[in-house]
C-alpha cells in the first residue's frame, strides 16, 4: 500500500487542516509583537485565479461620498500637483490634490481649470471682448493652457456673441492688436437646449474647434470643445461628478484663519474635495477647521490628516472628516522620523487607522512611501481606499517644473513641503518650484528664497524664527507622461489582484477582513531573494 494519501483527497484534507497557510492581517500585525511594519516587510500569498486580470475592478470609495475607478491620488506638493497633474490624474481615473504653496487666486485658477476641463458643455467659459488684445489671449494660454476664446460684446458670458479667436487668429499679430480686428466671425453655433449628443454631432461635421451655444438673441450660453469630445471618448475611467459630469477637483489648505478665506475662493471655483493639510493632523487648529468647514460647506468632502494612530483618527472622525490621510515620516523626501522622532512605519499605520476608521464608514488614504505597484497593493490590503503618491509621480511630464540634466540624467525637481526651500517659497511672483533646488545644489549655489507670505502651515514651523526642516529637496528621474505611467499602475494592480485571487479592491479588503487573504512576513534575506540578484548587470524596464 502507498505511504501517500490519495491525491483526490488533497482539497478535502486541506479543509480539515487545522490552520491555514500564512497569516491573517491581524496575525501579521501582531507577529512583530511591538514593532511596526513597512510595505517591504511582508507579502500577500497567492490565491486562486478563475478570471482574467482585465475584469478586475479597481473602483474605490476615497471619501464618504466620492467613488473613483482607480485608487490613485497625487500629493498636494508644489513639485507634484498643479493644473496639468490634477486634470490628467482625473482623466485617468484618479485625482490630484492641488497644493497651497501659492496664493489663493493662483490655486483657485487651477481648480477652475480642472472643473472646466472636458465637461461636455463648458458652462463657465473664459470670454473676452472686442477690445481685449492678443496679449490677453497669450496670458490665458500661459495660465490655463488654451486659447480658443469666444468674443462677446461686453466680454462676459450672456452677452451677444461677436466672434471667436483661436491660436491661428493670433499668430503673427502684435500683442497689442485688438481682438475685434482679428477674430473669426464665420461662426457655427448651436441653439440653447441642444443635447450633448446633437451638439457633438454638429461639432464633428463642422470641423471647428469650438462650438458656441447661443440663445434666441445670439447671446453666449456655453461652449463645446472638439478636444473635449476626443477626451470623452478616450478616458472611460475619468473621475467625474455624477451630477455635473465635470472632473472632480481637489485642493489642499492649511489650518490658519486665513485658510478660511482661501477655501472660500476655492469653493467659488468649484472645489469638490478639500484636504486639510498638516503633517500632524491631531491639532486643535485642524479640529476647529474641520468643524467650521462642515458647518459652512456641508457638501464639501473633507480629507483630514495626517495621522498614524487610532487616537488621532478618532479626533478627526469625531470632528467630521470624510476621509483620513495616513502617513507620518514615510514619504521619500521626509526626515520627520529622523528629526522629530515621531511617526510610524506605514503599513502598520495604515492598518491600524483603516481598521478603526472603517467602523465609521470613513475611508483611509495611504500617503507616502509608495514606490512601486506592490506597495499600492499592500496599502490597499492594509485597508486603505486610495494611495497618495508624491515621488512616484514627480518627474512626469505633468508635474510642475522643467526638466534639467543632473549628472547626465534628465530629471525634475522634487522637494518635501517641509524642506527649507519649500517653506521659504515666496508664492507671489514666484509661482511653482524654483528651477531646481537640486540643480542649484549641484552647482554649489545655495537656493535663495525670499521669505514668503503665503507659505503653507503644514509643519508648524513656517513662521518660526528658526525653521526646522522635515523634508529634503532633490530631483527624480524623467518618467514620461502619466498617460503611460498611470495605466501601468492600474494594469499592474489588476494583475496583482488576480494573483491574489481577488476580483476587486472591495473583494480584497473583504478577504483580508475575513482572514481568507493570507500574508507572509519577509525576513531580511527574503527581501534580498525577492529582488533581482546574482546578475552581473541588468536593465529594469517596468512597462511597455
Ligand atoms: P512620497 O510619495 O513617498 O514621495 O511621499 C509623499 C508624501 O510625503 C506627501 O503626500 C506628504 O504626505 C509627505 N510630505 C511632503 N513633504 C514632506 C516633507 O517635507 N516632510 C515630510 N513629509 C512630506
């Protein structure tokens, strides 16, 4: 007789087996007794695959009332999220949080640009009058990125439409030329009440770039853009408000009194989600700010943070937070743990806070320390509903700032908002990151920044006589466009969930809670084994 059990009984044998392979999330967390875990300290064990990766749903609720098709967010940092990042993150299914190291007006212009983008009818188009000049159009192009502008009698929406200027009309003209002299008057328009479908069909056949919608007195009501038509077709995952069909806009503010004024301007620009941005969120300033926002703007979603403990989270949830941003010291540019000796390893922080916050239906955003697709999956497995990325998205075409060369590599500046350079950034007249902190360092030049009057109050140190840095300033390599990079993260996430046998983020988190999804700790040598090793040299191309 065989010494082995019959192979046909393997599954049955497994069912009667006392303990399951690997660890549950709770066991994983308690496995180090009193230590905290980072994403690199563990792995998910594989599950059973009976579906293709392409059907895996990455949809996730990132605040109490906002659901996105992908769980990706970009950080409110001045080297990460301005208009281009916010618009394109939203088009690709995530969301970008516009930073507040700039004046309220500059920040509001970015929010407005996001809300105006690809929204079927543009109900609040930029309009000029016939006495406006080519210089005005060039200024709009520089600030907002477009120059197809309707011209009305008074220069306002609701007035009689006279013409339209496009990039071709202004070409070769002196900046002082009045728009009335050069605008196109051969217009194709659609009447008020036209459906989006009809207007789109008209735009397709007339071959114009813009279709003004006018009332019976030829007054301008709204505008439809050909470029939006194309985007509508190309971005099935885009993050839009189900009511207005506009892209979601998110922006950060601080916790000072002046931030209430800032928020008013941002709300006026159409803000959907506000992130009360602080490195240590459990402060009386933040709690009062959250309560004030919820009382003043009940429909605004409030992301509060940052926190890393249940106790901190409880305070924010009690104050009315709609989502909790988790992370202290895990960011790639961060020296908080080193200097302040305060913080928490990120996987533990996310797990502890998410487990607690989930009891109240408050989603958690895992912020910082995401440097590959695996980290995204682990953050979600620890209970996060979204990941917020700074360094991983800095260096893309859509990040603010220009590329430059550093030691032969094409790079962009990336700096912590608690770096001396960012804290001293003067926003008025010096918008965006300086050419490159890293470049000036490399040249042996100390980056001189004027003392700012709109510096963020994220680190409680911006207005002190002695500024204590919690971040560094550096550069990251060119990553190309997020139009390639985000789909890579998305597809990578789908494949990872497939490996884990989970059809969706929701299933993954349910599986973690029930103990069905299993984990394994990684020793130091397991981490070496899990990386590339033993090669003389290699090329690491992440996607194609
Ligand atoms: P990364 O994705 O690892 O680069 O981390 C980005 C996150 O680091 C941001 O979303 C912030 O929460 C955090 N952060 C930004 N600036 C600083 C800083 O100067 N010190 C510490 N943390 C920072």
